[in-house]
C-alpha cells in the first residue's frame, strides 16, 4: 500500500507482514518505511513494530480478552493495528486519548475504515479494564515472559539456573557496539578523536567500543570512510580466537554479511583469505562491506558442506565455521525470531551444522585450527554438536579457549556467552585442531 502517512498504520503493516506472512522485520521495514517520509515518524514505526513483535505473546493474550469474538484470519492488518494501539499505552506510555484517537484514525490507512467503531471500543475497554487485563495476561508463562511456550521450555531445560535471565535479556533493548578498523586507525586514537560521547572500550576485544545509546551510522564519525563497523562484542571474539598468522591460508565459511571476514583481515595483513557463501545475493553484502573498509579477499560461492564444488584441494591453516543456526542468542536484536522459529527448526539446524562440520574438516591441514561459532544458546546446536563431532572424528581434538579474560562460561569443549552477559549477545565458540 503506497502513500502511507500514518506511523501507526505503517507499524501495523510491518507487524502483519511478520505474524501473517512469516516475513522478517528487516524485510517488512524495507517495504513499508519508504512510505513514511518524516524521520520522526519512521523512528516511531520502528519502535512500535519492534515493541509489538517483542511482546507479541503477551499483547496477543491482552487483545483476546478485549474482543467479544475471535477475529477472522483475514483481518491480520486490523489485528496488528489493535496490537500496536495496545503497545502504545502499555509499552510506550503514549497518553491514552492520543493512542485511542490515532489508532482509530489509522483504520482508513490500512483499508478498514468501517472498523473505527471496533477499534475505538477495544481501546477504550482496555483503558477501563487495564489492571485486570494485564494481570490475566501475566498468569500464563507465554504472557509472563513474552515468549512462545516451546522456547521457554527449551531454555529451562538447557539453562535451569539461567533461563529467567535469558528471557529477560531477550526482552531488553540491545546496546550498540562498534569495531575499530585497526588496519586504518588504532582503537585508542579513534576513541580519543572520533568516538561518540560516552563510548567506552569493551572488556575483551581491544578494538571494540560500547556505546551509551544506539546511533544511526550516518552520524558515526568515520563510518563511511571505513574507520569503524557495527558488530556486537561477542561476534568480535571470533577473529581473535581464530588466531590467524601472517602467511596463513584462511577460510571463512558461511561468511555473509562479512563482518567476521573483515575483522580477520583488519587484524592480520599478509594472509590469504577466502570468504565462502552459498547464497549469491548475500555474496554482494560481503563485497560491499569489504569495499567500505578498503579490504580485499577471495570470495567463493559454494556449499560449505560440499567442498568438491569450490575447494582447490590446498588445505587451510585456519577455518572459521560461522554456522547457520536458530539465532536464539540474538533475539533481543531480532525479536521476530520468537515468532518465526519453530521447535522443529532445531533439528534441521543441527543437521545442517553436522553436515558442514563434516564437509569442512578435510579442508583443514593437520595442526590447523577450526573455530566453530553460533549465535545460539541451545545445547543441541552447540556443546552437543561439538561433542558428537569429536566422537565420530578420530583426528579431531578440542582446544581450550583461553585468553581475553573471563568471558562466557565453559560448557565442556567450548564456551557459551548468554544474552546480556557483559552487554554481549548470546554466542557459542569451540576450537578444534587436527592431529598431525
């Protein structure tokens, strides 16, 4: 729908695309934000849509209490508008009268002008019964934690002492991290001359900077010139753990969008690095990122699990396996993961990871180092995956991940960072070496 002027209607369109069509938030924003021209309204659309998706399981239970009869499935945009209206009051502290009036007015922009009466009635009923509605929504575990039941159950099983902290972290707003491009400028120099006010060095990676509040990249000094990149502190550990040396032959598998690829090149000049990606469209993201940072490497298109299609037969000294996963460790950045993932996805992700590990192992030279990384917190994708690989691979051994301070927690063969720990995303790392 074109010429959208109302921020609430645009937010409803975005939410409907996620919950009705299984689109990602990023994909939906790319379609609908262009129709919102005022920067302040665009910011409101993002805040409202993120909030509704972040707390969807709770807002859904609230809305169901306020409806006299269930809404038809085809009314997904209207339902999304009502959810956005409730979130304005419940999560954005919008004045009640403004939230009601604006939500009612937005019915025309979503193509449902005859629903004005229904929207007005639902919103005003919530104002009258808010305390009771909120209390009832919090009585179920889905409403209390604003997560689907299967995800809560999995986290309780995998992290019996930490699951509540993980859920709380998932519902929080993520911080913004920068990575200083050490091939162009030193971290201390950038922090002194260019860093935004309130920026501070990260605890574990010298070139990491943690910002007090998120900023648009357009206002970050040196971004366009390649002095810095946006990358979470946990993701910045990968290049250091890989420990590439000058003259090394390095493979970054499943490399898009290229953040870790670039970091490896920034840290270690004089290496031969190949960035491997199976998705042709995502290959362009690697090229774009490297161009901005004034970096170059070999780029390969191919399936990491089938080296015969792209490998030249010469072994690599270092291999980074940035494995496809459920991304359960970055829900606070991508709350749509709560709604787009299913428990069955765990099995398919684990099977894909197993296939990639087995496929890439022959490409590593004896004595070489392989880093396995995911942005997941599920054991089946992490510790169980690596334990299984070690059992079936006689010439593989795990290597302790020492250095950089006390980050994460030891989980057997690897280390797990849980969401929010040291302000970082949820990441798992394991290091493997091949016997000589």
